[in-house]
């Protein structure tokens, strides 16, 4: 398998529609990023805030007519505690669900 194809197939992504026109696509955290997580919810929020900009792989936002940077998009989204919480919850739930489905599929194929 070509590495580009592997990246697209094996790295889970989640699209979050903010409204009818605006969205972001997030990739799953890498193993190095996941090591930052703990059993402490507050620490996990801080870890997610830290990695959030680098996990955005696509978005619909512009800044003065030019595509906005991931860092700027993340900053705006994190300014809304409610929206950021919703995004994080949907992101983590979708990744967990995709991984579970993928593992079940592998088990069925064996």
C-alpha cells in the first residue's frame, strides 16, 4: 500500500459541521499526543487544547478573504467553551466508534 493511501485509510478523521456552511475536519491524535492524556479530566482538556490546532486537517474559515490558519481557527473555536466542548466530545466519540467498528471488521474477516 502506498504511504499516502495508508495515511488516508489508517488515520481516522472526523468532520464537525459548525453550521450549514462552516466545518472543521480533525484527525485522530498521534500516539505521542495521546500520551499527554490522563485520568484527570482537567488535564485532558488542557492536553486537547494543546494539540487541537495541529489536529485540524481541513476547515472552511477565512481571514480577510484568505484561508485562516489552523491556529487562528482553533483560537476562535476555543473562545466558545460550549462549542469547543461539543467539538471535543463529538471528535473523541467518533474516533472511538470508528476504532471499535474497525476492530470488529478485522475480527469478522479472520
